[in-house]
């Protein structure tokens, strides 16, 4: 449970025998009776061989090298023409201790097994074989759940023995296996509060919230929030404000914005004038429009023809007179509403 490591019968460290040899020993450690057939091992670890005979030859070579590598511990590995196994009583593994503790071990067995777990099953082991990679991923997920339950029991035992620091450490080992497990996070916070470690509870909540935001983009669920209790509510994050732009950047941006507004107003004014000039007058007989923006060029077109005919004058002369006076002396008697319109409206 953790990175694979090997210790001889006298307590001496044995160096790593290589990825495929380690994979073989790890698979045997999980099999019933620590025994597997040669066909199972070939299909799992040497599936990339060019033929079945080549795969079996690679297995035989691996067993020879592994026995030599283990030295005094080589007798713990046995094989015949059909199977390979670990000799009963000659091998001890933390995986065996974990399974025994969960199947009915006492408090001491639970605490010892929990302390021996150093991480996920065969952490760091990398074997370029698709079948083995799939098996290892599934086995890790299965054993992570078993370890989480083991750490949960260990935390309860230690809390009952009035060992708060050790209990919190066991609960943290459970959380480390799956930081997104809300039940594990909530029980860690509740344990810290129950043993009088309010600061540790706050720290556990903050770490949980940060992990949920980073990995999932959400806040922890109500189970985690409620674990703090009303007496110790979680702190709310202040909204993040954008950093102010440098003064030079703000000044340039202000002038650009003002220039854009001025251009928009000028363009709109030009469009209104063009529309007013191009719109035909609809003035009835006897009515004169109120012209505020009249020029000599537009006065003739804006002069009502009926007015010229009625007074018997010349249209061009009447237009000049109308253009001079219409903007300053609108005939109020003819205005139905006191509104101001451009010429031509």
C-alpha cells in the first residue's frame, strides 16, 4: 500500500527488481492463496509479446532473474509448469494486514494496518501493458475504498482513546485518498470540533472548499458546510475585484472613449440633417412651415407654391424673402402645436 518496497527476512532492504517483476509479485499478492496460473500472468503482463511462446519465455526469464534478485528471500517464490505462487508463511504484506483488520480485527489490528498504509496500491508502478494498466486501475479504486474505511475506524478508535492528534491524522489520511468525498471531509471537520480543535476544523474546511473550487468549480455541499455548525459558520469569500489599470492606460482609454462618442454624435447629426433635407414638405394650402435651418439653396424648394400663386409674386423672389424671415418670424397663427422642426419636416 504505497510505492512498492521489499524487505528481506533479516530486515535488509531489497532494491526494486524492475516493473514487470514487481507487477508479477503485486498480482500474486492480490490473488486467492497468492497463486496465479502462468496463462493469467502472460495475458496480464506480457500481452505485448509477438507470440504466446515468446510471452511464456519472457515469464520464465523473469522468474529466474527475480529469484536471483531476491537472494535469501528467493525461496518465498515457487513455480511449476502450470502456476506461480508465493509460499504460505514465507511472505508478509501490508495488504494482508489490511484485509485481516477489516474482516474482524480488533482495535490494535485496525490501528496497525491504518499506520502501514502509505498511499494507493503500488503507487508509481508503470508497466506498458494495457491489460495490466486496466487491472491496476480497478484494483487501486477497490483498495482505496477499503483503506478509507480502515482509516475511518482508526479515527474513531483513537478519538475514543482520547488521542485527538492521532485521530485527526487518521481522518486526514482518509481524506487524502479522495479529497472530493464530502462524507470524509465532513467527518474530519466534525472530529476536529469534537476534540476541541476549532482551528484545525477551519483549516480542513478551507482546504476542502479550495479543492472543490479548483477541481469542480463549485462550493462544498451542505453536508460539509453543516459540519462546522452554527457556532462556527464558514467564511464567505469576498468577490475578486479586477486590478486597476495604470494611470497612463486609463488616460488614453478616456480620450479614446470621448473621441468615439464625439464621432458617433457627429455621424448621427449628419444623418438627421440629410434625412431632413431629403424629406419632401407636406404643407397644405394657406400654411407655412416653421423653418429653423433654411439656406438660400433650400428656400426655393421649401416655399409653398400655393402661397406664391395666391399673392401673385415671383417664386424666386418670394423664396428669398421667405428664407430670410422664416427662421426668425414664424407665423404663429398657422402653428397648430408649439413645436420646433427643421426645414422640410
